[in-house]
């Protein structure tokens, strides 16, 4: 891209200490510990974005939540009063699935599932610029389940993809998780990541579709079937609605269609449920994982192919055919014609993105970290005490 077509990101606020407490658990197979520097605070990441991104976000009053488990970051991307893109980041070790809105964000981490609440009232700002301030209010310890994508039921319960145990799960008040569904081809719940169950699509507030890299019922069996073993499964009927995919990720029900990322080929597309076939919509230059959708656009997360796990796929051929290099970043893609409307690019000590969530009606968000003075000093409350009972 030409230099005059991008905006360099302004300095961001950064937590200087790890947000995950305790000693790190062994890394799951999908993300070896050797892939990133041990001290996450020492990562050097450069950000750039398309010239029109700030205006587009501001015009539509949108922000993005982006996770990168490799760098242990959640990035909140909005627009400031000066018309610039605003990047706000915090460290949460192995940041994975993220879902959110103007009031609440859920985030999956290495061994905890986090809940953040916005404490600002309408039209209130903090630090003179941020219109949302998300505070960590709960972190339930679930252990290293290799948690992937999240969904919120209509009654508010969190559903998550428990990749290590090849199932969908909910939080349990006593145990690490409560299993609520597993594919028919998985014979038992075992910590073996057999099929690499990874993505979740909610429909009308209930889990409806999931993606898996294959139908293996053997420990780590998915690694040998990355090229064309991928399936999409209807959770409510146990039917496989599409197969022959290459490392599918991030199913989303949007505008009456089931969209997914056929990551091994580099395509955003949708599933023709009658023909049980994948219909490509747009090619994106990278391993596509993480999909946010709103209105007539999609935010697609892109990662650079990783040695062995992401190599040897059709994506390599597609990039070569287009004489293109793989990206790490986000592309905003039109659902009408597949054009890239805006983009964010990450360079340096980061090569992978995991998940993306649009935050509607949020212009410039921030998030409180666990190792900052604000976690002690920012106190808000609600009162049920009748006004007449309050002493003068």
C-alpha cells in the first residue's frame, strides 16, 4: 500500500504488567509458548490503518474489539474527537473469543472467562475523551480449556467453544465447565482436541452452528485433515450442513445467511444450506479467523501463515496467484460486492489475530487493566437507599 493511503496509529495507553494472575499454564497445542516472547509487555507492535477508517467508524458510531492470543492483547479501536483512529489495548494472557456491545464485553483468556461492564452513563466521558469505560467485574476460573469463540444466550448465559474437550459448554458454579453439546462423532469428553471445534454462530439467542477442522475422534487428529476435512454442524439437529472445507472458522448468522471463513483458502463466504455448499464471496490475504458483522459489512481478522499448522494449504496457492503477501490485521469487507472498504494492519511482534466484535454505539472506548491505579481508584456505585433516609 502507498504510504499516503494509510494513517499511523497514535500512541496508545498500555498496561505495564500482565493482567492474568498466577503462573501461566502450559500452552495449548494451537499456540506454542515459544511463538511469542515470554514477557508480553516487551512486545513491539506497529499499527497502521486506511485513511478513511477513522471517519467511517465515527460516522457510523462504531468501535471494534480485536483479540490476539499470540500477543496477549485485546485492542479497542475507535475514533477520537480529532478525527483520528484511537487504539486502546490491555494485556490479557491468551486473549481469545470476544463478544460485546455498548454495555458489556466478555473475553476468553488462558484459564479465565472475563466479564467487563461499562460504568459510564449516556453522554458521560472519562479522561476527557472516552465515551465507554469497561471495568473487569468478574473473572471465572475455568482452567486451560483452549477456549475459543463465545456466544450469549437470550437469557444472558455465556456459551463457549471448549476446544480441548471438543464440546460446547457453559459456566458452572462449582466445576470448570458444564458440557451442553458435543458432535455425534465425538465418542467421549476428553482433553484431546480431537476435531478442533472452534467457531460458534448464535441464532435468536441460542447456539445454532459450529465449525470444526474435521470429524476426527482421535487425539489431535485434526492436524492431518486441515486441507479439506472441515465441517459446519447444526447444533440443534446434529446435521452436517457443509463439508470439504479447509480449516473453517467464525460462523455467523447475519442478514438471513450463514457466513463463515474458509480459512485454509483465504475466503469469506456463505453456506448454501439447501445445496450444503460453500459460496465464496471475497478473498482476503491471510489466514482468516475472527469475523464481526454489522449492517452490510464484515470485519475479517487476518493472520500470517504459521509454520506447519497454517502452511501447505490452498491459501499458499491463492496468495502466489495474486502475487500477494499475507497480512496480520483486519479488513472491513463489503457484503454487497466483496470490496475492502477499510483496513488495519499490525507489524512487528504480532502475526496472528483471533477474534473480532463490533461495538455499536461506541465511539472511543477504553478498558481498565488489572495492574493500573484505576483498578483501585475508579469506584462507582448504585444505591437502593431512599433519598429521605440519607442524612443531610
